[in-house]
């Protein structure tokens, strides 16, 4: 298949709040009060965890079908630690983002643990979001000065 | 500061739809109909783009304040291409995720282009989500078999 292009366009509504439009959908990103925000919705790194879990869900169902078993339900726990010092400009000792991310997948399924282990290996390889986090992805920023 | 832990817990409501809970917030992840989904909200990779743009917004305002200028509004366009072949199990020729991600930042500000260029360099370095995408992040998956 040819490449699919995904785009989001949005604007700040405060120094912490951003309203993003993805096709017909409106996503609010904010920060909790402890991080200076107005806590109107999940924060940027929570969006990353939700996107990762949602991606594992989609790929998990595709791969289960290929392997010939059924997943009736899939619960996912995902978490990671961020040290805020670099982000806040207080120190460069630690990286800015998640140090690591851990996911625990709890499927309701008729598959045995051997099949599930094989399933997990294939899901890991084929999940787009896992690929972008686990491996390097070029991210290019440009700035456009608007003269009023 | 000590590390901050972020967690999301959620469950599949179909083979493409996932409802994620991040603290008190409920985020729906789905796929468009072309990718086999029910199109109830943004898809996993759009969540990643929204989280990245939201993160750039937060860091952008912090760094502008440090550099002594004001951003009245910040518009951000973000996009990237995904080849779906690996994800769909059709070929391993291309990576699963975004090949690259491009952002264009359009601030309404009193800063000149020299200050904005400096600002962009610092924002790039300190944005947690940009770090996680641009650099390798360990992602560990485990599976838990539930016996009913």
C-alpha cells in the first residue's frame, strides 16, 4: 500500500492548554495544576501512553486473528517515569522524556500462554507507535514568523 | 525534582476501539472506517501527533518566558507519513511507524526571528515527547493470562 498521511492542526488556548484537531475530532491537551496547568484534560505524555495502548489494541486484534484465536477483551496498563528537570530548565542530568515505558496486557482469550507469547512478539514488531518510541524517528521543527 | 509517574489504564471496547483512563480523564482511541474501525475518535498515531504538539506548546511558553518575550498564541501544524504494510502484516520492507514527523510552529509574538530561532533550539532539546520520539525509549511489554 502507499503511505498514509496523518495530520493534526491546533492552537494554544493558554500557556499549557492546546486544542488539536485531527480530522473531525477535537482533542484537548492540558497540564495538571501541579505542572502549572488548568487540568481540563490529559497532558501530553498521557496522550502518548493512550496512543500507545490504543495502537497495541488494534495490532493485538489483527495478530490474534492471523494466529487463529479470539480476544474477547483486552485490558492494558501502561506507565512510565519522567524526570521534569530538563523540561523545566533546572538540569540536563536526565533525559527530557520517559526513561522507559512498561505495558502489561491482560487479554480475555482462549489462547494458551505459548500462543500468547508468540502473539506478543509479533504485536511488538508491528505496532506503529511502539516503533516510533522504541526506535529513532526524525522530528523536524520549523518556525514561521507572522508579521501583523 | 524526583521522577513523576504517569499511568494510563484502559480496555478494548472493540477490535479497534480502546477507552483509556488517565487520572479523571477518558480518552477514546479508534480507527477510521478505511482502517477497519468505527471512527468514534482520533486514531493512535493522531494521539501521538496531538501529544507532541501539546508538549511543544507547554515547553514553548516556558522557554519564551525565560528568554523574555511573550507568545500571545501558538498555532502548530504537525504531520507524518505511515506506510501501513508492516502493521497489516503485508510486508516488512518499511518501518511500522511514522517515517518522520514535521512540525511547523506559528507563534504570535513580539520576538524577532533571531530570538525565535534560539527559542526553537531550546524547545527542541527540552520537549519530553520530542525526546521520546527522536531518541530510543525502552518499551517493555508483558502479557498476563487470566484463567476464568
